[in-house]
């Protein structure tokens, strides 16, 4: 019990302050300045210049619309001479942050509900009714089997199904692409962005762009990087259109400009490319003169463009500036810690330096001698408040930059207590000159021949 009280008393009533020892050593001094220079370069170059640590940031809020343009003509035995415009090949007419443009299709015309033979494959080819199961409907079948084996063509028989007849045959895709001319179509992208924290908004059709310019410009990364109209053949099979907005709001708003890039979102591996591309089916329904319901089934192939908008904006704010300055000052202390470790634990005369650095000093005001030379003390029974520190926060993911910043800030704030106590002890207390004499000491470099001098 007495030991615990002694430990508690030492914790509450003893104050330690770093003793300043000036070591005149060229290699230790040069090492400290080198480390400090590297830390200063990191704080100024990386934190403030590159990462703009003096700014508060906000993520972009975006709205996108896309409009395709282009007309082409086809002449086939099924459809005859036909003109295709935007309403025909953009399906659906509007989507959120994306657009689909049909470039090829398989069309099955004049379908009605009835009974007809299935498309032949290894599961539908039959010889007798016994090979067909009535009521079955596989995931790849065109309808519900009736249980009958009927003629498909010539001597080939398949199971009969109740379905939209004639059933679709998608085994052969038209080559070349049905709407090969789609490579000359254009896509106009309108993008409006907003940074709510800074109440800053802008759009990708810049103020200097005129109506006449929009009618003639086509995006080119080198010659026309801010034109919002893209030729489909230029971006080819790439399905992602990225618009990046990185804005420094400490500069003029006219310098906040969009950057366009393109990337393919599906696989490019030819050897491992099962079910490539993008396709879906849709139908157009109508009634014939007799009132019977009919439809034209279209299996559409094409390019789906997903428009991805991202970015951030930054603007000067005093809070992150002070945090990063404090972190930088705290990191400068790493140089002192490193030099202390080398001097006190690695150098040949480390014991000599330890002797000069550490010194125990009793409280001058609590331990003193009376006129007769007898040692006396003043005993203090302390009452106070114990503060329990409750830490709470939010979920996040590890990142080295905020980790180093917050560690540095914490170390800097911890140093405030030492600085405050030093100011009180060395400049405010009655015996401040006594404490100053004990705190400051100059020590020559032992290895330069001065280590054998006596401690004055």
C-alpha cells in the first residue's frame, strides 16, 4: 500500500522538464539540420503545395443529360429502304447518367401468340412426341412446350411450343453491323456541377462557347479539349465517359474546367470473354386489320455509355491551415528525438552525454534548510478533479496522410503542457533563477577532446 501511495504521489507531485544541453558536435548538428530540412521540404512541398493542405475540400454534386445526333439509311430484304434517326436507335430516349445507342439488331417481324416449332438445338430436336415434355419451359426456351414433336424444316423436327410465333432465331448476328454508320453519330453531354459547401456551380458548356461553335466542334484531346460533343467512332467500344472536375476556388472561376477521359468498362480479354458486349430485347406492339395483336421483336446490340462525374473543390480555410502548421512543427521535433537516440544510445561516449543531460532536482521551496542547517520540508495534501477522456468518432479507412497529420497535431498539443510549465517555473516562480541554472547547460563534444572537463 505504501508503495502504491509513493507511486501515486510521484505521479501527482513531480514535474519533469527537458534539460537543454547544447552539444557542440559537427556530425550530430549536421544530421539534425538535414532531418529538419527533409521534414520542412515534406511539409511545404507535399502537404501545402501539392496536397493543398491549407484548403477545405468538398465533393462534387452532378447532373448529366446526353443527346445523340445522326441519321443513316439501310436497305434490307426484311425492312426494305429505311431511314434511322435518333428516335429509332437511342433506347430508351432518356436514362440517368447513361445512354444506349443501337448499332446492330436481330429483328423478328409479325409475331402472334400461337403454336410453332422451337429453334433446333440439342434440347429441342426430337423424333417422336415421347421426346417432348408437355408443360416444360426452360430458361432458354421461347415458350411452353405442348408435348408434340412437329416438323421444323424438311426432315428436321423440334418440340412444339406455345409462344410468340414465329420464334426468334438469334444464332446468326448480321455482319457487318446493321447500323455500322453509327460510328459517325455524335453525342452531346451536358453536365452541371455544384459544390454545396462553397455554393459554387458551373457547367461543362463554358461561357465562351457559342451556338455556332457547338454546331461545328467535335471533341479532340489536343485541339478541342473542351468541346462537349463526341464522335462515337473516336471513342470506339469504350463505354465509360469520365468527367473530372478538380477546382481550386482560391483562383478565378474561369480556371475551373472539365477534363474528359474514356475507359472500357467490360472485359477486353478475347480468350476469356463469354457473352461479350451489351444487348437486350424490346418489342413494338400493334393490331392487324382483323384486330389480332401482333408485335415486332428486336434484339438490340450496341454501346452503353455510362457518364461518370467526379472531382473535388478546395478553398482556403484557417482550420486545416493551422492543423497542418501544427503538424509540421511537431514533425520537426522528430529531428531532435532522432539525434537524442543516437547521442544517448548509439555513440561511444553515450554515458557521458546521459550524465550531462539528466539531472534530478528537488523542489527548492519544499525542501530547504533552516538556519541551523537541518533539512525540512512542507507536506501538501492535494485535492483535485480527475478528468476521464472519452474518445468517440466515426468509421473510416486507413490513409497514411491523415494519420501522420493527426499524430503530429497530437504531439504538438501535448507539448503545450510542457511549454506552459516551463514558462511558470523559469519566469514566474520566486526561485526561477535557481531552476534556470539547473535547466540550461553547455556541453562540448566529448570526441573532440573536451569530454574530460569537469562539470562546472
